[in-house]
C-alpha cells in the first residue's frame, strides 16, 4: 500500500476525523440527550448522521485493516434504525466490535486498543450514548494520531531525500 499521503487526502481525512468527533456533541446540543447516536436518525440532523457515517466509511475503506468496520458502518447507515431496528443494531454492534481488532493488532500506539476495550465499562456504567461517544472519540484520536504521525514520517523522508539529493 502506498504510504505517501497526497495533500488533498490528508485534508479530507482530517476533515472526516473532525466531523466524526464533533458530530455527537452537535447532535446533543441541537436535539438533546437521546439513547444512542442512531436515535438522532429520527431528527432534523439525519443528513449529518448520513454524511459523517458515509465520510467515515470512505476514510476506513482507504485505510489498511479498516475495511470490515467500513462495511459495517456503511450497512448500519443504509439500514435505518427507524425502519430496520434489529438489522441496524446488529450492524452497529458489529461495527464497534470490529473496530477492536485493528486497534489491538497495531504495533504502534497499541494503547488505543486497550483504552477502547475500556468502553465496555463505560457502557455498563453510563449507557449506550456515552459508550458510543467514548468509542468515537477513541477512534478519532487514534486515526488523528496515525494521520499526523504518517505525515511527520513523510516529512522526515522527504527532507532526508532532499539532503541526500543535494549532496
């Protein structure tokens, strides 16, 4: 897989991460506290729910080891909680579970996987919405860290190559 992130890809991924992290807070501030993020499907912010999930799916499809979560996120978005509650909830559960695998398989920043596992405690203590927000924040921070780290490594490689070429 090509490691070089083109400039526009970096900014698109950064925008998706920011939107994903901000979405739950926008939903709560605009519509109040509901049972889960999917519950906001039934509100005027449905387009935000769809756009953020579609953008995140696109981002995950372009990220190694995140294809399975991308598929589940796309499917949970396609099957609305209003019309297909059981199917939607199954895909939502599979999405959050499938995110655990790549987080625990990584070599760098593996602590994100362990922090993500703590979400089970968050679920039992605080409920579904806080659990989902917690997971989204951990996923967002992880992907932001990887995005920035990759960009940093590319800069080092580019600077090193330029210093070799100039000699």
